[in-house]
C-alpha cells in the first residue's frame, strides 16, 4: 500500500458516515493515514496491514508493518533534510497506540474523534465533506 491509497480509503469510509463528517476532521484523518503509511514504507520496509473503521464517535486507522523498531519523534530540520514531521503530527492529531507483535512487527493504531471543539455538525461554520470532483477524463 502507498500513501495515496490510504488517503483514498479513509476518504471513502468517512464520506459514508452520517451525519456527515466535517471537512476538517476528514483532513486530519487523511493526513494521519498518509503519515502512518509513509512512515511504514520509509522506515519499516512497507505496510503489511491497513484498516480504517468508524465506531463510538471516532475513526480508527491501523497500519501494520514488519519492523520491530518503535516510531521515534525526530526534530525536523527543514533547511537540511526533508521529512521529520510525520510522527509528531500523528501524535498531535490522534490518540496513538503502538502494539508490538514480537517477531512479526507492530501495529500503530490512531484514533481521532469524528467531531472536535472547532468542527461539529451543529457548529454554524460546519462544512460537510463531499465527494471529490472527477479527475479530468472521468465522469
């Protein structure tokens, strides 16, 4: 799995939620999924499992990989190298649990509320997530 595939799956799952999910909640969940998959690809040899589910007022994104190494928050160095922001972003946006699977890697579970103090269905500034417009050449 690649980050783009993870983003699409999260997007599709959250678009089916009723009442609709605020676009800011959707954006956070898509970012978390993308970062978790990117980290698994970059630091752990790839994704061995991916799951997104909705329940109890939250979305859970689970990414498994074959590495026993635990995620490490790095200090970003934007003028020296690319990257270093992902794990810190994930930890700030979601409740994170890392489950070790001795000999077969780990699973990182990130849970995000479907609503937030800044974006709720009842909030007058609520913007519901919508289907993306078709790409050029698609209908």
